[in-house]
C-alpha cells in the first residue's frame, strides 16, 4: 500500500484529500506546516510527497529540498500559484510534477500513480542477471551485495525495468530523466550515466548483459525479461 506524505495547511483541503487518497488505497500521513513536515521526514518512510507550496511558516520548496536530500521518492506540488516562476522553481529543485488548485480528483490520482510507477514505488521486486531491485525500499543488490546508485542512476535503471520488452531510444531516456534529482541531462551526460550504471550493475561492463545496446536505435533490457 503506497504511503503518501501530504503537506497542506488548509484543513478543508487536507481532509478531502485524505478521504480521496484513502479511498484509492493509499496510506496518508498529514503535516500542516513546514516544521511539522520536516520533523515527520525524520520519523517515517514514504513513497510520494504531495506538497503545498504556500505554508504558514515557510514553503514547500524547503520540504522538497529536504526530501531530495534524504529520500528517493517523487514529489508533486499542490499550488494555487499559476505563475511560471513558481512552476519552474519547483521543477528545478527536483519536483516530478505539479497540479494547480482547484484540481480534479481523478487527474490528481492519475498523476500520483504515474509518478509512483516511474519511480518504482509500487512495491515490485525485480531479478535479472544477478541483480535484485526492491522498489519498495529502493535497495539494489548485485550477487547479494548492496550497491549504491545515485538518484539519477536509479531512475535510469527503473526505466529499463519498467519497460522490459521495449527498445528504449535515447530520446525516450532523456524525456524520463531530465528532472531527476534536479539535474539537467543532455545526450552527452546520458552516455556518461549509462556507463556509470553499467560499471555498477554488470559483471563485465565492457560486455553488458543487463542494459544492452541496440545499434542505431537505443537500448533494451537484456538477459531475457526481468522477473517480478
């Protein structure tokens, strides 16, 4: 059951959101101020942050920054602001999406599920080529030993695991990765990240079997299909 961290100071909106999210099968933890939110981050594990930008003692940008420093979870901003500057600021510090109040409940749920799927926070486990990935805990092991991946390397791996039968073009990877960890990814840096990921997950990075190259097209998940 995905765990949603809701940071919203409007009591009526928070109540309605908690009812909506609970009815969709989510577990919800609510904080109404920046202070409460930062304290909760140190005491709980979450799968997605749903963060209001305007808070009585600060703002959601600070909460998002703290989430990026301590957790590997997607963040969706709730905002009454429609100005471009607020949207750009949120995305630049690492938010995955934003939705403007008032919002349509079904659209919000769809965006939450999309963000969870892209981040792998749906509780799946994958096994491929000696690699074990537990997306509920974001733990990656190679031949039984835990390995550390950066936020962007982890998201890159998830793109392949979530598309086990598909050839993935470089353009598709760039679309998926451009805002991961607040970093800008271009074609050259994509090559670097693929190389770094292969160094960590492949038995022989010079002859990759997990992330294989489809010459002139892109990449695909090798070693047959990943098993869940």
